[in-house]
C-alpha cells in the first residue's frame, strides 16, 4: 500500500540511499525539504550538482578540490619534501585543523582490505610512488589504526624502504580501530610528534 504520493516516495527513496540514512531519517528529510522555501531547495539542488560536476582529484595529492592543484599543494609555505599519507580527505581535514602540520599530503581514498577485496591497485598508491621520484625526504603514514589501516601502512613502508626515503608511522596515541576524523586535535598532534621511523 502506498502511503505517500509518488513524488514524495521517490524523494524518500533517494535520501535512503545515502550512507547512514535509514527509512525514518529519509522520511524526515523528505518532509523537511518539501516544507523548505523554494529558493532554498533550488540552491541546495544546484550546490549538489555543482559540487559533483566541479570537484575532482588534485593532480598532485589526490585530495578532492575544484582546482587542478589543491591550495595546500600550491602553497609555497608548505614543505613539499614531507608527505603525510592519509586514507580520506576527512583525515586530511582533521590534521589541517590542528594548524601545526606544514608538510603536504597524499590521499589514498581507502585502505587495503583483503576481506573486502580492496587491493593496492584500488587505492591511490601508484600516484604516491610517482611523487616519490621527485625530491621527497619523509613520508609519514597516517592511515587509521584499524586492521586495514595497519595493513596499508605496512605495505607502503615496504614499498618505500628500498628508495631510501625516511618512512614513519604516527604514534599509537590514536586508539586502535579509531577513525582519524573523530580524534581530538591534541591527540592527533601527539600522534604526529611521537611518530616512529619504520
Ligand atoms: Zn593537492
């Protein structure tokens, strides 16, 4: 039995496809949108489409940006010889929020997970290795301390070792299984300062 008109059902269905949105939240969001002023809905729709159309990967660090090279990579004050490897742009944002890291980043967009069938070729590792052919002094591996994050860290350190570039891993002030983006800034900084060479 259909409780709602087709348009409303479709809206609910679209919302329920988003991560973390169950059917109740989807209904709440759908009715919220329907009650919003028309201009606000149009602006929301346009923002969604524009973001999807214009956001791409930075040609250097692979983070999401609306320019060819992101502002961090472009910034002459950032130390281009130090690269921090993170899993997602959200992790990058977490470290940026500390305001105490002056190097650059490399965003993998995931982690190696044999369980989920995600191999080294499925994340942005090739791009990292290409960058290392330039002038790089240290690679700081800041993947999450989950099984996947640790597997990825190990894999990367083995790849980099033969190049002679210094490889370090952020300290375990980061709780095991913890997602970087939820960790407070003090803990993140301590993890960075206490990094150990691999
Ligand atoms: Zn970049």
